[in-house]
C-alpha cells in the first residue's frame, strides 16, 4: 500500500512538473513572440500614421499584432497630390470657402486640416449638387468614405460646416460660382501643347506616397504646386534677403512658413487668430481656376474638353479692348506670366488669346470686344468674359492689367 502511495505521489509530482515545464515553455515562447512584436512595431516608423487621433480620416490601415509577428509593418500612406487637389478645384469640386472654414491647426501635421477641409468640401458639394463623387474619382480613396461617415462628421467637422450645409440645403444660402461654358463656333485644336494622356490619373485619383521626416507624415510638393497653392490662398511673399526661411500671410487668417533644415525644405500652413469681422463668411468663395488665371493676367471665358480659353491681358490687348477692337487667337510667345500659368497644375490646358485686330476690318460682322479664333470665327465676347469674375472670380490677387480692365472697361455689347 505504501508503495502505491509513493508511486501515486511520484506520478503526481511528475505531472505537476511536466505542467509547470510546459507552462514555463509557453511563457517563454510568449515572451519571445511579444518581444518580436515589440521590436517590429518599434522599428515601424509609419505605425503612428494608422492612429485616428493623429491623422483622422487620412489614417493608414493598421497592422494587427498577428501580422506584426510575421514582420509586417504599416503600409505607406498614399494621399492625393496638391496638383490633384487643384485639379479637383478647377472642376468646381471645392472653392476658397474650404479655406475660409478652416478654424484650427493640427498639432503636428499641418496639411491635415487643409486636406480635411478640402475633402469635406468635395463630399458636401457633391451632395448639394446631386452628384456622386464615387463615380468621378477612381479608385475611390478610403478617406472619402470616412469623411462621409457619421463618426467623422461628429468628431472632426467644424460646426460652421454643418450650419453652412443646412443653409445651402434649405436654399437660404445659394452658391454663386458657376462653370465656364463652351466657346462659340468650331475651334481647331491648338498645336502648341500636346494632349495629356487619357489614361493618366487626375484629380483626387492622383495619389502620392507620404514621407516620414522628423516623425511627421509629409507630402511631397513641387515648386509649381507650391506656387499654385500660394496663389489660391492669397499669400503675399515679401522680398527677402535670404531664402533659408520664407514666410507669407494670406487670406482667411492663413500663413505659410517655408524653412530649410537638415537638407530638406519644410512647408507649414498655420491658421492664425482672426478678428470677429474676419470670421468665416460661409459664402461661395472664389474658384481655384479664377485665382490662378487672374493672378497671371488671364481672364477665362470658355472651356472645351481639354482646354480653358482665356483672354491674356497684355498691354496691347488692354489698349485694344479700351479702344473697342477685337481679340484674336495667334501663335506667338505670350509672355512670362502666361508661360508661368501654363506650368501651374490644372484640370485643363490653357489656350490664351492675346492677338488684336481692328473691329473695322470685319465691317459690321462683329461687335467691339469680340474674341475670335485664329480662323476668324467668333469664340466669345469680352462682356461675357468679364461677367464670369462675379461668379467665382472675386480673388485676393489679380494682375494690374486685370484690375485696370475691370475698373475701366464697361460691358459694351450684349451679354451672351
């Protein structure tokens, strides 16, 4: 009997020892796996881009601990380029009202509030106009769906947006910007610039990978994109003796800081304090298209499938319009500001009219201020072009010739 008890005790002790040993092995393996996950996550410099508290609706897809165990890290976050935002603005998807309703700064990535405001405007305008943005932008970025969701509306959209949208939906507040119409007559396609490839991604579908610089998610910006964004924001850059640090203040309480540190240029956008009389107006705002053109001395008057047709106001064209002559399309170098405009990102190419012709040469065929194709066919009228400024063209910056034309030229002829 005693031998049986000893045997049972020994068996029990062996069982307990085996269990403790297995448990120790499990804990050891768990510790190794936990350390593996910790090291993978610690080396994942993009892990913070998946946190909603930092990037909001622009956050990347998070990586589970199981995926981290196998060495997976957060995928590179891809966002629309600044050029893509501007192209969407040229189509009328958003206006300067998106900038007007930016009321706060992001504590880390200053682009977040700009992108958030623009994207909210895109989704809201599509809803007001009865359009489906999902059919316009392919592939559909996931953050647009997040913006449309109720959680984002509650947590991230300013109350002013909601008030503005309610007023628009009740027709108590009306949008006063409109798109350009097609030109008169049949236009032969310009031969000065190649057609953009039809397969090229445009608008919000033009995505770019973000970069991690000094623990911040950054978006690469070209010189042309920066120039266009500064014009649209109405930022005035003063003449500086050094270019290691550049700054400027624009409309809507926004300012732009451009600094050069650690062999990289850093662009930051800040929302400053606004006086009560400078509070958001909830108006329609001006269009990105008008902001670019008027700042460069160009007045758009029509568009077709691939081109924006505009009157480029050189001194000669301004004098011709004042004397009642016609503007005609011609093939010649227009000027530095026109070439600069053509380099800026946009939804369509620029076909500028900057030749002049005495109206008497056409007899009574055309009225003063007519805009003619190179073939002599009527493309538009100056009276119509200048009225477009009232519908999305009340911009913060315009060239001296545009200001002179608006101040001194009357609406001669019928509007049509």
